[in-house]
């Protein structure tokens, strides 16, 4: 009788499909500082594919502040009313490092957007490390490097911290 139960349990275990986070979806929010005097806020949707790879569809806002010409410091006027740009795009993120509760991915993407005057194009390269929490939340950090075509900054590089919220 024990052999029959064991065979039944093994057959049941083999017939159940197990997916290791394949197909999970997240809404992500990240913010960080970029060189030189830049602030980036990104909101996106991430969908994991096979083998912990992922696609990200994002929108971001970039703000570059300067010293105030009258006082020589950064004041609210020179912070909020300096150079601003926005963009939307997509990034493919193949997994390169996988541990028990974390995954590291290279981030390769492109975006289009605008500042106040002209059209912008962007090529994005970076590294992202994700840490899964017990509650389903994912904390992440990114080292990002952006090549902005037709923008005030040709290169933007910096560190972004954020959180991903699971959706069904």
C-alpha cells in the first residue's frame, strides 16, 4: 500500500507544472541621482519571461538643476525650472546572475521623448539587481547609463533605487 501511495505522489508531482516566477508582472517605481546634477523618476511595467529574463515598458521624467544666477546656490526656482525632459520606452533585461532570492539583469533599451523644445531619442544600458521580499515586493537598484540623442546631456549615468509591486 505504501508503494502505491509513493507512486501516486511521484506521478502527481511530475504532472503539476512548476514555474519559477515565469510570467510574473510588476509595477515598478524608481528614483535616483544621475551625473551631473540630474534627478530621474521612472515608472514602469515589467513582465518576466522564461529563465528570469524580463521586458520593461517605462516612462521617465528627468530634471537637471543648475545654480541660481542671482544667489549662486540651488534654490527652488533654479531646481524646478531648469532643464526638464520626459520619455517612454522599452528595455529587455536578460538575467546574468541568479541566487536564492535575487536576480541580476543587464538592461538594454531604447526610448523616445521630448524636452521643452525638441524630440529626444535614448539608448539605455545598465545593470539591475533585484531582491525578492517574502511579501512579494521586490526591491531593486540600477546602475544606468543613457545616451540621449538631441538632448542637453549626451550621457547620463547614475544610481536608481526602487520598488516593484506584484500584479496579477
